[in-house]
């Protein structure tokens, strides 16, 4: 079972030391706040505006995550933290299966003799 204190904890200095070399340098701790915000978002499932408000991160956290996910940096960060106790991610609430159907209203169709609104047939 996960440590309950871990739910709200940020990365420890020891954990940060493992991943800091994999990330760009930031000013005034912005990169570290971004990483903590990304993990907080993963643990809570909250929207970015709430994550930013609650963690003190900036919108840059979202931009960092998108860039790091696309260039492989985020995979390397996770690999470097494999020995860290993790809080299980919440189950994603998916929409139930659904069928989308459509139909054509024949009364809206143009006759061959009628001109369309654009002047073309």
C-alpha cells in the first residue's frame, strides 16, 4: 500500500537529484515546480488551472510536460524514478460505448433544376 503522506509530497531532494540532469535548467526553481505539478496532476486528475493554483506552478508546467512527453524526456524521468514508491493513478472515467448515427433530410436536398446557394450544381 502506498504511503499516505506521499499523496501530497513533492519530490525529495534525493529524488530530484536523480532527474535534474535529465531536465533543462530553470530559473528560480520553475522546472522543479513543473515536475512536481505534473506528478500532482497525475495523482489527482485535476485540470491544469487547478493544478497551477494549488501547486504554485505556472502554465509552463503544461508546456514542459507536452515538450518532454514528445521528445522522450518524460520517459527518461520516469525510468530514473523506478525505485520510488508511487501512488497508484486514479482510474480514468471513460464514456460508455455509444453509436453515433446520422441521416439525410431529403427535403433539404436540391433538385437537379435548382441552383445551389453558391451558383454551382
